[in-house]
């Protein structure tokens, strides 16, 4: 039996399933943003990606059929309303797409590491290449239009230095002087602020237009959580005299008409929460000042609790599609 015809494993089925969910969500969001796009450059980036992703969704469906497994529902035409007024302005479509592509780059790399069959490895390699190309296109688009703040400049080191004291790891003592941030710590702080700013604008728009009052309340709480994270991390940078990321674009409009179903918006926020927890984990691992690790750990707890409340809300409304399950061996034995 060749690798290509071998049955897919549980991990491969799981990664294909979640990829299908994410890609069908992205297609529905692109359908709306392409319809609303007023800039030809933005429309071209999104249209090119839409065509490529559509073909890969079809490929995943074909794999499911060959394996004899049910095709997930994912997100369909019922989850998008392309003709409603613009919910966001000033380049937010590309800001959001850039953040989604950051998530996709990490996910495809993880999926390759959990795949064995060559055709599936190739699938994720191709998706990675498409994602990297789109991410770069989004970055250059935003840079050219002044919609993306770059991380702060730094004086180039002229000599090699080694840490001479464990005080380098300090930061929790309020009476002791904290050392300056290193460039690795600044990179993770800056990225976390940038991601939360985009997430805040996204959830703010969702809070304006969600159909369910319970969902609106959930999104409003998410907006406040993002604001608190942005505020605290910005203060850490400012304490060291480092400017914080800011741009004038990406705001929500006054529209209160939902372009997406509550189900899709809830899933999107859940995806971003997962991305936030993963990013915060890396930030904690690479931060050598222990006050930063402590602060980021608290954020992870807050984001986890928020995501958990969102999961319960999705379950109550019948919006959480269940991933493929392993066999219930105890039940089979007792049958």
C-alpha cells in the first residue's frame, strides 16, 4: 500500500477538519470584504487569495470523500451577507487578512508536523507558500499606505556582551530598577499590541451588529479585554521610552447591520483567542525579565477564561460543530 492510498490517521483527519473550518470561514469573510472593497489593490489581494483557497477547499472535500468520512458543514452562504453596508473602514480588510495569515502560517507548520502521507504534507506546504505570499502582499500594501506601524528602531550593537548577573532576570521587585527591554522582548510586546489592536477593532464591529443580545455582550467584554491588554503592554514599552504601535486606519463604521452570522463571528473570535494564547506562550518563553512573564501569564489566563465562556455560548446556541471523535471503547466493550 502506497503512502498516498494509506488511510489517513486520526491526527491527519483532525488537522484536515480544522483546516476546512478555517478556510470556509475565510472564504465567507472574503466574499463580504471583496464586495465592499473600494481600493483596487486590496480587492486584487483578496480576490487572488479567494480563488486559490476555493480550490484547496475542494481538494479537502475530495480527500474526505475518498476516505469515506462525512464532509463538515464549516461555513456556508448562510453565514455571510455580502450586500450589507461597510462595517469597517480605512484598510481594515487587509489588516484583518494579514492577521489571519499570521495564524495560518503557524497552523500549516503544525499540521505538517502531524502529517505522514505525502499528499497531505504537500497540501500543507502549498498552503504555506500561498499564505506567506499573501502575508507579504498585505504587509507591503499596508506599509505603502501608512496603515502599518513598524517596530521601533534601535542602535546597532558594536560588541558582544554576556549577562553578568541574575539581576538580568529581575523585574518583580517594585523598589529595584528594571533593566531596559531587549530586542526580543520588544518584538513580542510590539506584536502582541499590534494583534490586539486589530482584534479590538474586529470585536468592536462585531459587538455593534451581532443579532443576539447575549453575543453582543460577549463581544463587548472582549473589546474591554483587548483594551486592557493593549494598555498594560503599552505602559511597559513607555516605561523604557519606546513608542507604541499606532495607525489611523481600521476603525469600525457606524453600521449596525451584521455582514456575518453570529456563528461565524463567534468562531472567528475563538480562533483569535487561540492565536493569542499561543503568541503569549511564546512571549513568556522568550521574555527573560520575570515581571513580563508574570504579566503575560495573567493575560493568558484572562484570554482562556474569555474563550471558555465563548465556547459555552456557542454550545448553547448549537454553533459548535464537533470534531471527529475517537471510538468510545468503554461503551463498545459494555454494549
